[in-house]
C-alpha cells in the first residue's frame, strides 16, 4: 500500500453539509469581528473546495481582500494558505499552490506570526500526498518545531502523526513508530489517536509484526463516540487480515464494512473500503465477490478523477478466467490420456492432432488476453487524456475569467480593448480543449466546426452596433492535431479582429468578410478578405496582432502575405507547409 494516514489541515471531512454553509454565511453577515469574518470566509472556501471550485476561490479572495483592507496580517496568512489549498486540491497546480503557501509564510515572518507553522504543515501535506517524502519530512519538522515553540499541542499532535507516516513511507520504521507513540502521549484531540492506532497497526503489518498489529487495528475500528472513523478504519483491518490470510472472526467485520459503504461520506474512504473488500475476498478465494467489489471500486475511483487508474481489476479478471480455462484443460487432458491408453497405436495420431490443436488454442487465448489488456490500457489512457484536456480547458477558462474581471475595472479604452483581445486569444485555445474532451476524437479537431464556432464567438464578443458585419465561411472539413490547430486558431482570431477593428468605418449593410480554408496539394491555405477601406502599411508592419501572426506562422513554416486587390478592402493569405492531418 502507498501510504499511511495523512492528517490534513484543516482535517479532511469533505463536508457537503448545506446547513453548515448557511450557518457560516449567516455568521459572516452578523459578526462585526474582523478575525471571525476572515475565518468565516476561509471556512466557507473549504466547504466549497471539493464541489464548487469557483465559489471556493471567490471566498478565499474575499478573505484576502478583507484582511488587506482592514490591515489584519493573520487574516492575510490564513487567506493565502486557503488559496494554496484551493490550487493544491481543486486544480492540482502544485506550483501555484506553493507560491501562495510561501507568500503566507512571508506575511507571518514579516509580522512575527506563529501561524507560519500551520502553513509549513500544509506544505508538508502537499509534498507527502505527491510522494515528495524528503521535502514533506523537512516541512513537517519545521512545523513541529514551531508548534513546540508556541505551545500549540494540537498542531504538535498533527505533525507527530504525519512525521510517523512520512518516515514509514521512507522505510524509517523505528522513527515512524517513535513519532506515532509520542503523538499518543499528548492529551489533546484524543479522537486523533484512533487514526494513530490505524497507522501503527499498518506499520506493524509492513514489518510482519502481526502480534502487535492486530491489537492496534482492533482499537482503530473500535465503535466509540470519539472514533468517528471507526468504520473507515476497517480497511486497515481488512488489509491486515488479507495479508495474514486470516479469516478468523471476520464475519462481523465484513458485515460492518459492507454497512459502512452506505454511510461513509468521503469518496476516497469509500474507494479504500471497496478495494480492501475486493482484496480480502480475492485472498479468501471468493473471486466472484472480489470482482463485484473491484468493479464498484473502479466506478468510485473514476468518480473522484484520480490521475491514474488502478489496473488490478483487469489482472484479477484475467486470473479468474485463466484459472477457469486451466481447470477445463486439465479435465480434457485427463480424458485424452485415458483414450490414448485404450486406443494404443491409433492414439498416436490423435495425440499429434490434439497437440497442435491445443497449441493453437493457447496461442489464440494469449492473443485474446493481450487484446483485452491493450483495450483496457487504451481506455485508461483515453480517460486520462480526456481529463487532461478538461483540466487544461478549465485552466484557460480561469485565465479568461480573470482577464474579463480585470477588463471590467479598466477605464482606459485602449487598455480595455487590449484586455478583450487577450481574452479572445485565450478563448480560442479554450475552444480547442473543450472540443477535444467532449468528443471521441481526443487528439484532433475538425476544422469546419471549429472555424464556425470560433468565428461566431469572436463576432459575438466584438460587435455591439446595430449594424453587424456580414461574413461567409468556406471551410474544407479536415481533422488537424492540436499542435497545428492551436496556432491556426490564434492567427484566425487576429485576422478577424483586424477586420472588425479597421476594415469598416462605419459598418454598412454591404460590409462583408469572406473566410476560406482548404488543403491544396501539400499545403493548407487560409484566406481572410473583406471589402472595407483596406489596411494601411503602418498597421501591417507595426501592430501587435500582425507581429503575433508572423511569430505563429514561423511555427507552422507558413508565410503570411497581403496581396493587392483590384477592388477595395484587404486580403490576408496564410500558406502553411508544416501540419499534421489525422
């Protein structure tokens, strides 16, 4: 198993209690205390951090702005830690999370605040959960020393538990046991002791000290008002019993574990219960129940969107089918041997025929098995790739939203236009990743649909006059990979934006723009032309949009030209020589 219990700050309960959210909102509205208001915002952000990410970030920002406005440094540190937790848990952006954590520590050091110990502990948890055990050990140690200096017994206990856990991950088992035993000696938050019992039990199992393991695990699963995780900790006991191949007294334990599946709130805890039930039944030889629980585990595992899919279910199913096939083959071989003994010399011929038949059958079975594994691997990678595109789209969407919010506060017209143009550039990339994760085609984009949606999106964001510019699209349907379509989309965005900004002053009922995209021999052609007043040489050479187009064109080994037209208007022609068509 990967790791022991890791105690997060704030403690992970994955609360979805609507009444708690309403209570916090009412408390914020009614209190006049600055510390209470800031803590309320931070607590609300935590309540929303799992299911409603946008709301979580909004409340974290409110806590930060309110603290800065009221010159409350401790509130700033709490808010920055909350933003770090948001980016660590909700977006998985550890670099950005680290930035906010260290900003919070800097505030604490500037104002000599003891709260830095709490943030160092959060940093330790982040590295611990991402397998950066050495860094986690470093930050837990700093947090513990700070907690000892300030006399914060609760934080000391949390640090000791996690120091034990990370030392176990580093296989420093004596140190791990020492830290966990020391945490039990602190007479605060006794409900944490049950988690320590679970950790110690699992530690002893890893060291094959089964006599000490079972009493610890039995304490960890003891039903008691101070042990709210008694049913969750059953997965440690299930794991130990499976490792020991011990089925003694397991009937009530198994029933409790099954009942807990209907009451446990956290998806992570539910997935661990399901996985260990499957492993226990596998050890006990009950492969049907093992497969049933493994299937439930996979469903829950996908629901919490982990970055990697556990492949044990496929191996378990393969083992079940292989053993079944081998038993059938053994029966057939026994019958064949009896037939050979009776038939004598004629059986020699039958033996040869049967030999080749079985050899071919095993070969086919092997090929079928490899096919199943390959299909499972492809499905897994497709899920991960969809999740990647979804996360990238969300990241771009956040950037786009930030640009929009910034533009709303800008008074200068030119600056506001620049922010809107930057937002459109980001939105052209958002559209790509949105289409990738919402379609079966995960690595390519259809040009016809993409050009249509992008053009419509750009016009909707720019045109506010009663008289709108007309446009036509003549796009050949191709499927291009993301490395090709991304710069093409950005270039098209710039060309359309230039037409909207410069071509028609004013817009009339005959103002029209034509967009054409096609493959011609060994290159792609993108043509954007209008019947407006034409583009000046100064704009062609000096505008940021044109400079951006030229830079993107180099990536595609493309040339951008503005051929003269017999009639009025401007024509931009992009000839692309480097592209990947799928």
